[in-house]
C-alpha cells in the first residue's frame, strides 16, 4: 500500500492546478481501473486480436470466443495498450478515447466516471501524456497486486478524496476489520461450506459499494494468492447492487477481472428497484447507510406493499402499508427486511445473513409502529440469530455504537426461539493514527474471541441467550378521571367516568411479567397483575383503557450487560472539590493582582 500510495500522490501532484483536491478521484479511480484491465488484457492480446478481426461484427459471438480462449468475460476491440498509446503523443487524446470505447458492452464502468470528459480536460491542460505515462509504467496485474490489496487501495482513495471534499469518508464502504468479523460470523453457522469439497455457495450484498464484503467473503472461503481459504475447492457466486456510479464501476470491474458474470453486479436503488428480483442466496451481507432518509425510494416501497401485501419484501404484519415501514428519515430497517427476503428459502436449505447497523433499529418506534412491527415480525418468525455490539470509533465517518445482526431462516434446534446477544465493545486495539473517526480496530485475536463466544453459545459476562418473548411487551393506556372545581369525579350521562387527557399515561407490561409467556390467554391476567401491583397502589383512581392496548417489541441490548458502578466515596469527592476551589481562587488572585 505504501508504494501504491506514493504512486497515487505523485499522480495527484501532476493533477494539482487543473484539478481541485476533491476532483483527483475523477481521474485516479478510472485510470487505476483502466490500468488493471490493461495489465490483464496484455497477456492475451495475441489471442484476442485475431478473434476481433474474425468475429468483431458479432459482439455476442466474439464474447463467447474470447471467454473460451482466455477465460475473460470482457475484451477490447482496439489495437491499443496504455504503453503503445505513448508512441503517438499527438494522437493520444483520440486514441485513448478509442481504447476506452473499445471495451465490450458489459464493461460500462468508464461511462460512470465520464472518463472521456476527463481525457479532454487533461489534454487541454497538457497533462494527459504525463498521466498516461505514469499509469502505463506501474504494474497493477492481479498477480502483482492482489484483489484484497486493490480493494484496500480503492477504499483508501475514496476515503481520502472524500475527506478533501468534506464528504462523509465512510459513506461508500465498511472497514475491513468489521467486514472480516461479519464474514466470520456468517460462515460460522455453515459447517458444510467450510469443509465439503465442491460446495457451491452464493453471496449477495444489496449495498455492495466497491465490493469489499464480497471480496473478503471470497478470500475467507476460497483464499487468495497469498493466503489459503477454509475450503479452496468450494465455489462462490458473487452478486450485488449499488446506486453510487463510481463505487459500482469499481466493484463491477473487479469482479469482471476475476471472471464473474457482469450481470451479477447491478446499478440502481435497491429499495426502489430490486434488480435481482426473484433470486435468493445462501449468504447476504450489507452495511446500509446510517440515518439516511429513503424519500427517493418511498413511492416505490409503498407501492410494493400496496400491490403485493404479505408477499412484499417489506411486509411486517401490519394491516396498512405505513405499519410496515420505519420513519422516512432512516431506511436501515428496510435494508434489514430486504436482506431477510433474499435468504434462500428454508425448504431449499435456508440462508444466513449479516447486516451492520447503528443502535436505533434495536428500540426505535413505539408499540405497533413500523419499526416495532418489523422487530415483531422478525422475532416471531425466529429470523434473528444473534446481535453483536461492536466497539465505538470503529468506522471512518462515525464514532457511534454499531451492531452486527446475524439473521438465519433455518436456525439449529438449540438456537430456535432465542436470540444471542454478544457484547464485543471491549475487544479492540487502539490505532496509532486515527483514520477519520476510526481510532479502534479489531485484531485477528479480537475477532477470534467474538466468534468463539458466538460458537460456544453459553452465557458469560459478554454473552446472553435471551428467549424471544423477553423482547415483547403490552403498551397499556392508564387513565385518571376528570374532576370538577369541587374535586368530584365528572361522569357522562350513563354514569361512566370521563378520562382526563392531561393525566393520561402509558405503561409497558412485559410479556414475561410474573413468569407469563407469549400465550394470548395469559394477556388479561398478566396485565391485571401488573396493574394491581405496579400502578394502582400508588394512584388508586386509575383504570386501564383496554381498547388502546398495543403490542410492542424492542431489544434493550445494553440492559443485559449493565454493570453496577458504585459511587465514589464522599470523602474523595469532597477532597477533589476543595482542590478545584483552591485552584480557581489562585487563578482569580493572579487576575486581580
């Protein structure tokens, strides 16, 4: 990375002046992709050239012949390479555009960067030759720079250039250490994939970004050029969707270089338009944006619910569409629902997923609101396997608490009806230098500790096994009567006490209060027992309006890991106050003298 970093910043020096710092990525990212493709094509040029001459008028046939002869799912019809382009400096602009336009139709990545416009700009500012020469002389072949290293470089570039433009540096990707933990946890529940030769598995990321999760999942299972995987003889099929043009271009080009079908990576808004509709997968992994609104997708999401009802990927049991969705200000839970909908059906073996979110999906929304109904649906259908709290300061653009949710539609018998909560907030190493807001990282040992907690499935200081019904509650409305000026209770014509809206209150009655279970027949008795014990002794004139009782679900994660901290001794506090007082008086004396 240090050598590549030096090359990148040397290129940035060339761009400085004609380009602002925030615009460097418009050139560096597509040129990096172009050079990587150029390196791959170079070793096959002697084969591809004659095929282009013979089948160039039939793109489909040419594509089939190239794949058969070279294994590549893409080609270029021009005679150029970046190095040969340097031999005609006067024609460089036109020839480079011809080279870029010569890629097969499935390599649409350069259009997303508007590279042709950047080529014109560089030519106008007399820096095109220098830039092309720099890239022509660096080896970015996958045998030299591994896919993992290339992924790190792409993310380094995106983060750095975003910081220059004051954009959120973590918007496009997740730190590699967090991805590795997510991948470890998702694969941990699939022994067959980790051991059986020839196993075929599919992985999907609906917020694929630059493809980091897909690449690390592949590295974990199959292995890379420098590291063996857990099952090198397994086969992986990688899929994803992304709506940011630049991230999509990076991801698609990377997968094409690896030989994957170009249609596996789609461009578009996942919530508004599932480009892989009807397909399900063995594994789903995602890190959706935190706290981003979904206004642009709202119309499509609500139409999907209205038209498909309980067949919608966003259905959560409510009678009305609005009862199935979170507030429009935050779309994380929609991505959670989408991930669950894309798991391979249980009848076909089931699927597992991992999604990284902030804390709000654990508890946001009151009883029978969209978020509560989504939690209710997922918990009652036993789809949530585990939730892992990560250390704070893990992400580039936020220091807030984050969580990995593991979902599974075919949980092992011992895990059914329960959710495993793991507190991983204490397992981290401090970084020597912060990257954005990221000041902590998960070491290999930290990841191993958390995965062992997951696999052992035993209650410890850092792990709790919680029955699903513990997350459920009844929200009851407690009324008090209106009173006249004389203090008497006001009643209507039928003698019924009138409630005073200003004194109205709500109480949460846990499903498990007094040892009760989810059973509907226990509802009245449980609510009455709670009311008689916890409410009425303190406010004798209250009653419950049973028509307003609602069911809610929340996951109070931190409550399960609360540790009592005894207050400091009064003598210690008093001594500290005296010391501070003396220091303040001394400072005041210095000012007044």
